[in-house]
């Protein structure tokens, strides 16, 4: 039971920074290709430090890679050597990231879980590989893995849409997600006062709340993420710790005015 709990927590930590982004057929109107960056986040579970997450975007010879992984685990998760990681490779086309391959992995002492998605855009299918075997899902319209969605956030938010729908590949199925955006939310962070866009996932008949604040002036890199139950206000929270863009650290700015939201 405890291993199952740790597994759920670390899978959530590994996935939370990437599952709230969205893409749009209007993306080609405002093509944006981000610079390489590295973002480090503190992870809190019910207000207590659980781990750190590092997300890295890099480009080598036209092949783009985004890699996110948990580290510096604390408490029982650290004792059980829990680890989680996600990686996507692909390229940019008219300002939109097009994935080729996505990998997810999680491990804890005595347990391992992993799945992979290979995209065939001309054939309009995605091949999923799991420990149970291999199968295909149809790519009807657009469907993306979590990290590809994160990379396409800037083009969508630049279009200033307020309500968005997207198809998300979730291991053995494709789910439809609905989001709402609030485009003017100043918050305090480890990087100082930031202008952000708040994106909330809309769930029908659910007690869960998922929301992410994206930095408007830093290519919409996520700076704060929360996933919790509405009644308990308990769950996971990721707060940006450091950000490096194109090899240069982002220096902290001044704090927000007292009436602005703080971490």
C-alpha cells in the first residue's frame, strides 16, 4: 500500500509540470520557437518538501529534446529510491512543436513502470509500447503527449484564447481535456514579481483542481503548478526555484505589490 502511494505521488510529480498545456489550430498564425532553457522546481506535498523537478529544453542539429525528471527526493520516497522521468524528441513546424517520440518511466524499490509513444503523422497513428505489449491509437486531428503540450503552450496563449480543448495521450488512451485561461495574473515567485497567465483544467463532477501559472515574459515557462482536492486543499505544488534561458540565469526581479498573489 505504501509503495502504491509513493508511486502515485511521484508519477504526479513527474507529470504535473506538463499536463496543463494546450495547443490550437491557430498556432501557425504566431510562430514561436523558444530558446533552450533549464527550470528547477521545488515540489511540496501537503505543504512539505517532497522533491525537486528539473525540466530541460535543448536543441542539437535541429532535433529538439525536452527532458523532465524528479530528484533530491525526501522522506519515504527518498528511502525507497523513487524516480520519475519524461522525455520527448521532435521538431518545430510553423511555430508548433511536432513530436516524434515520447518516453515515460517511474521506478521505486521492487517496482518499475514505463511506456513509450512513437508518432506516425503521415499514417495518422501513434504506437504505444508498454510492458503489456504494443498497440496503435488513431491520431484524429491532433493529440499530443504531455511534454509536447507544454512546448505548444506559448503559441496558444499568445492567441489569447480563454477556453481551450485538447486531446492528450494518456498511456493506453486519448483523453479530451478542457482548459480556461486568465491572461493577467501577477504573482510573486523566487524570480520576483512575474506577469503570468493562469490556466485551469475544467473537470465535470470532480473535486480535483489543476492549475498552472505561465510566465508571460519568459516564453510561457510554467512558474507555479498546483493539483489538489477542492475540499481538503491538499495535494502537490511545484514552485519555480531557478530558471536559465539560453545559458544565462534569470536574475530575480523586485517583489510584487502587497496586494498581488504570492507563493
